[in-house]
C-alpha cells in the first residue's frame, strides 16, 4: 500500500463542513469505523463496563451525552458577566417588573402571553415607542439568559416574532443576544436554525448576528461550521468587524490551519481597513502553539511593539507557552525575565507554562524548582501544575516520583481532574499494568469525573503501544457508541496505534478516511504518518513527505526528524542516518533533547557502539537528562556486546536517579546473561521482573529458554516453557525452534521431530528455520542419508508442506554434502 499512498494533500481552503443551515438536508457525518472490528476482549469489556455503569453492576446502561473537554484559555474569563451581578440598566420600570415575573420559580410559561402583553399596554395616551419596546425585549432576553432560562428567552423571542409589528421591534441586537445565549447553552443547531429561518423570512442578518453564531460554533468546538458561517456571511456581502476576525482567527488556530492561511486572513483584515488590536496579536501567538511555530510567534510579538501597542500579560504568557510547547525552555525563561522587567508579575499561568516547558524536555529538576518558586511567592499549585509534573515523570520513566506528585496533590487538597486520570491511565497502560489502569477508572467514578475524548485517545494509544490491535478497534467502536465524534487527534492516535501494532495498511486507511471526512491534517498528522512509514523502514516515502512539508505545507519539527532517523535505521540506511546525525551535531538541525535521545536509540538498534556512545555523551554534555528509553538503549547495546561493567554503570544510574526499570530494561539484562557464562542469571532477572509486578512478555521467556537450551539444560528449559504457558502466553515459532535446534545439536532428532509434531498440533506453523536446523545438524554429523529420508517423509509429518519447500531442503542437503 505504501507505493499507492498519496502524500498528505493539505486543503487550499478551509475543509468542507456539514452546512449549518438546515435546508441543505445534511446530517452529521461521522467518520467510518475501521472495517469490521473484532469482538471486544474480556479486559476491554470490563474496562468499558466500568465506564458505562458507574453506579450499577447489572442495570443496562443508557448512554449519556459526552461531557465536552474544557481547556483553560489564557486571559479568558469563563464568567460571561465577569463576576458582576445582573444589572437592569436600560430596562424600563415595566420591563423590570415583567422580568421579575418571568424569573419567579412559580411562573408558568402558559401565562407568557398575558405577561408580555403588558409591554404593549399604553400608560399614557401614547403607547410605548418602538425604541423602548426593543430595549425592553432586549433587556428581558438578556436577563433570562443571564439566569440560565434559555427556553423562556426563546419563548419571549418567538412571542414577539409572531406579532405583526415584529420587524420593527426585533432588531439585530436582540437576534445576536439570543444566538449568543443559545450558543452558551450548547444549542448551536437551534441557533443556526433560528438565523436561517429569519433569513428565509426576509429579515436582514447583520454582522453582529453572524458573529454571534460564529462564536457559538467556536465555543462548542464546531470549528468547521464556524468557518462555513463566516464564508456564508462574506457571500451575503456582510463585512466582518474586528471581533469577527478575532473569533475566526482563533478558530483557525484551533483547527490547526496552516500559518499562510492564518496570515492570509490577517491580510484580508488589513485590506478591509480593520486594524488588528492587541487581542488579535495575542490570538495569533496562540495559533502558533500547535505547530511549534516559535519563530512566527516571536515575529508576532515584535509586530505588537512596532504597531505601537504594549504587550500585556496575556501576550507574554502566550509567547512563553509557545516556547514551552516547542521544547525551548531557555527562550521561555528569557520571556519570563522580560516580563518581570516590564512590571508583570508571573501568575499561575506563567509558572505552569514554564513547568510544562521543562517537563517536556525532561528537565524535571528545573520544573520542580519553578514549582518551589511559585509556592514561595504565595501562588498555590493547581491541578494543571501537578498533572504536568506527573506526566513529565511518567514520560521519563520515574513512576515512583510520578506517584509522589499525585499523593502530594491529594494531600494538598487539590482535586484531580480528568487530565490527571488520563495521565495515570497512560502511565499504567504503557507499563502493561492493566489492573492498575482499571483502578484508575474506578477512581474516575469515585471522583465524579467522566471520560473525555482524551481518555479514549489515551486508551487507543496505550493499546497501540502494546500491539493490541483488537483492543484498538474495539475502543474506537465503543468510543463512537458512547457519542464521541472522532476529531483530528483521534485520527492521529489511530494512525500511530495501528502502525505500532504492525497494521500499516490499516493506519494508512485511517489517514485516507481522515482526509475524506474533511478533517484538516496538521503537524501531528504528518508526524503520525511519518512514524508509520518509519516503522516499515520506508525512508524514500519519508523523504518525500519531508520535502512536501518543507514546501510550505507544514513546518517540520524535532519529531519529524526523529521519524526520519527511525526510517533510516529500519531501512538499514546507515550512511543516511549518520549524515542526518552530523547535521544535528553541527547545529544545522537544532540538537534538542528528543533528537539526541532518538540518536541514542537508533544507533543502539543498529548496533553502532561508538555512535551510540557519542550520542549519549552529547546528550549529557548539553545538559539534557536521559529518560528510561535512552538508558534502556545503552543497557541493550552494552549487554549485546557483553560489556558487563558498563551495563552495571547504567543500571546504577537508573536506580540512583529514581528511574523505574521497565520490561525492556529486564529483557536487555536477560539477553546479556543468556549469552554469558553466568547464563543462570537470566532466570534470576526474570524472577526479579515478576517480583516487581511487571508481566514478562514472550521475549522474556524465550530468552531464558534459549539460555538453558544452548547450555544443554533441557529440563530447566522445559520448566520455563511450562511457566510461560501457565502465565497465559502462547509459545511462538521462536520458542519451538529453540528447542528443535538444541535437540538436533545434541543428536536428539527423535525429540526434535516430536517438538515439530507438538507445535503443529498446537496450531503453530513451522517456518524455514524449523526444518533448516534439523537438516543442517544431520549434515554436520555426516548423516546425509537420514536428512534425505527426513525430507522425503516431511509431508507425513507436516501435510501443509509445499513441494517448493521440499525442493528447497533437498537443494540445501546437496549443497552441504558437496
């Protein structure tokens, strides 16, 4: 499929959306589920049952609407009234009395007609003016909206609309306010229908009504619909205001729109004579977060000053956050210094961005220092602070430290949120500790949280990381059943998950569906596709995608080059890998922590000892802290080379630095001991692995079996074989081939053939190595005639053996004989 893969074609215009206006008869489009997912596994079934039945173990579950994921926006208050009480200014005395009547808890909406008629009753000879009526209707609807009486506000609007003189009373301000109220209640479809019906009735829709609908769509995460409304507004000849442009720019940022598209909108804005304000510039800086566009963010920050504006705390915090997400902690700290020089005291938002910047780059000591600083200044860490630290320690492989942060968080009275639980799910899931992961789900229920889209994406990533493709498909299916619509991050996660499971074709099928669904690919999408290509060693396709990105589609970042390194390593392109490494060391590509860690990994995987040591030294020299994956790579290469002293040095560093040894750590140790004179220590390492509560995988058991088999200790090897089956792991062809080769090497051909017979009975298909080892040992012992007899009778032993395989083995015997 790789040859047929079209390179990611980013859309020249905002992606298509289902039209907001109902006469188009579009229904909501849900991206298709990957083809025919298998039944949910027992583990996943338990996990999902726990989620779906938080208060019952037996009652059927009725799916509730998903709780939308909320994000704290820098400098944006969630209180629409900004903490102020409702003011009745602009309402007449009669209007105030009517509003109080409507707000009475005992009010019955059936009496709405009698109450509202009072507005039109003349108190003097002349009735109320149109301006006064409009002002009162506006004030009443506003008051009802403030008091969360959306349906009643809608009822007032419809009552006035049904009057003959409604066109005089219902002005654009009333329409805009009602749409805004509906948007705040999450009723975007109702708001869109209202606007459409008014438009159909011949009422002119002005910029304020359109802007209110765009804002409603944006506030509810319906970004493509917001863009559709914006285009509709322009088609109607309605000129956007500064507020309209600011809202749409924010939408473009959330959609991950390309920088040239965002700047194109800014140019349109300026051409229309609308001058950007500070909010515009702050929004532009925030748009730079997703693509790690720190250079562009710095350019916008300079433009603020050149435009004669003074950056505020929001601007500094936004720039600092971009540097943090771009893994540039030094630049983030420089922003902090400038911020303080200009008289802005760092807030909780500032410190959280700094902590995030350090944690992303593995600078956990520095992150903890900032936490201490903020506490010394009287700023109490919040749930974001603790969750960021927890995630940082989890990513570094320091599970104990991560749990200490979690315990400190609880003891301080800070209540964990769904983001905290998602981080814990990721930690336990990535370690294969699914029982602990289930406990976290129980904790979500106890804390009265609900899984969000990130929870689902985390599950997809965890199961993908563990190669559990059945669970990946099952989670995706259940996610959609629960009412969650896959978003771009879900598609990106699915691409990564399937490729990690070795299902490259499925990963690319998901990518294709993503494009067909009108979801705009972003930097994360490119990197997910590149990672999928890299796992297959498809370096040529990877280079083509990188070239397309550099063409202006999307700015490559450090993860892009990490995938390219993996593509070269898996494609055995050592020269290209070394050339890219040189570009990193020279500074042509910035030598950040994640790139240097990747160099350690790929060089170790390629068994390049000197290059691995060079990358590790460069990492330490630049002041970056290694993570558990980097340290495992060092254990692996030293273990393969039987450099026991060096291996022990790394292990001591792991233990002294608070890292939690992982399954990979132990598998590397088991491998080292299995090839050494102290081969019995391989089983000791296996036992230690079990004592730590880490479940061994088939590699763990196969390596210990190999250690005993190669030393003629077949009884011990058989015992480990039994323990492996008792643990629930099915022996694979490598397991059986290890026994077969060992028996054949000891001239125990009857036993070797018995193993072949047994593996076939167990449903494990022999491969070429299975029969090669038997034939080769017959030939080494000058028993060629017996080798020929074995091949001639092979069809009796294995009825599925092809004629081509029999011919191949006969040729092999002839070559050995000659």
